[in-house]
């Protein structure tokens, strides 16, 4: 894989967006989050996914310019309607508001309705944890149905990710996981490569467990199992319902309205430990927790215990030093857009 400077890739991605008429500040925010996903090692949400954004912009599913609509504002809580504006740009603005308001109110919460795809949730956590704030993010798409409720075989939910950022005195804990066995993007990747799954993580249309990722695209489609699978999927199902309540019911933009597949609902909440028992007490506990986890004896076959986010942050540091390694499949998908816009790929550094 060729490697490129992260800054060069951000300018490249922003250039493609600009050629399609995207507002310059929105293009900057979108390209930053896409390359952050690459830096964190989440290639399914990086340049491999970026052509989807370009196609959605061209077809009008992502707005090229505009402003958010304020539905409610009570200081410590506010609700926006994003009207399909660039998800990364909307989240950047909401993050700035939440950090400022959490410092004043102790807790600040935001709901965002009808936002375009925001990308990798983990990439939004560091601005909060770097300010000593704990953060929760829930996001989902009410126009996508791929996960059956536990005990059922008809798709009702989707993979419904949850993310949490927990400050420590050192490396923050950065959690980002779906409430299903895995994400839609993971299964799409296996299907595109013609590979079977590591386990029977899906149900076919008749409810039979299967390791064939193509079951999701069958007619009628199969479904993704909730986190916990056949035995304990009631746990993932429960968390999936929580995401629906936070990210769809609170913003007032959900499945009952039967929207298309290009908008998301988002919920973000920032907590300042200073408003509770104090930052010093908070950090004492999170430092102890992280250290105790890392000190746990590894099970046979495991090198060591890592806390969530440790691998992503190590990846970011390494790729900032040595370049972002872009998989050939991503470059192949971007090639038609480079030809169409005249925006050239930057020079590789390795």
C-alpha cells in the first residue's frame, strides 16, 4: 500500500468536494473526518467510503451549503435540524457548543435530526476528552433496516453504534461499537471480497443462521444478529433500542416518518466531572481502572490487555509519522472521481 501525508490527503479530499460545489468550510470538515478515520485504522469509514459521499452530493442527498435549524434551546440542552448538511461540519459545530455549555451547566446534551452521514464516531471523541469531558454519542439511520429484534427474523433496526469518550490522566478510553454483531460496512466488505464470515453472524430470510454475507442482499434479505448473537442477543437488542430512543426519538426524526436511506439522527452528551465529585476524583478512578485492566494477566494466545481506543491512537501516531497507508481498493473507487473533477492524487511518500 502506498503511503501519503495526512495533510495532503485532507486537501485532496476537500478538493474533490469543492469541485462538486461543496461549501469550503464544510468540505474541510468532511475531509478531516474521513482522513481521521484512516488515521484511526477504520478504513471502512475512510477513503474507501468517501466515493459514497461524492455520489450523494452529486445526487442531492447531501446539501452543499446552508445552516442548521434550531428547534429548541434550553442552555444545557438543544435540538437542531440539520437538513442534510454535511454531517462532519454539523458535528463540529455541535461539539464546540457542547464543550462551551458543559463548562457552564456541568452537563450539555444535543440532538440532531436529519443529518447526513457523520462517519466514524470514535473520531469525534478526542475534542471532548482533551478538555477533560466525558462524552456519549449515539447515531443511527432510520431509513436502513438490517438488524432483527432478538427472537425475530424481520429487519427493524440497523447496526446502531454507540461511542463513549472517558478521560484519564494519560491516554483516554475511546469506545466505539455497534449494538449488532458487526457493522453493515464490515458485511459489505466480506461480500465484495467473496469471503465467508468468521462465524454465523447473520440470519437468512427464513431465520437460519449463516456465515454468507450475501444473505443481506438476497431477495428477501437476511438480517444481522444483535450483539450477543443467538444466545445473548437480547443484550445487544436492548442497547439498540436505547440508540433508537436517543438518536431518533429525541431528535424527532425516526422510522415512523419512513424517511429515505440518506439521513441520520444523532445524540451527543458531554459531562464535566467538575460538576460532580470533581475532576481529581474522576481521574483517580479512571486512571486506576485503566491501569488495572492493562495489568490483568493475558489469557493464553493474547499478547496483552488493551483498553478501547489504544490501538486507534497508536495507529494515528504511527501514520502521522510515516504516512497514511491507503488500500488499493479505495484508490480504485476514487479514480473515476479524479477523472471527472481533474483533482489529482497527491504524491506518495513511500
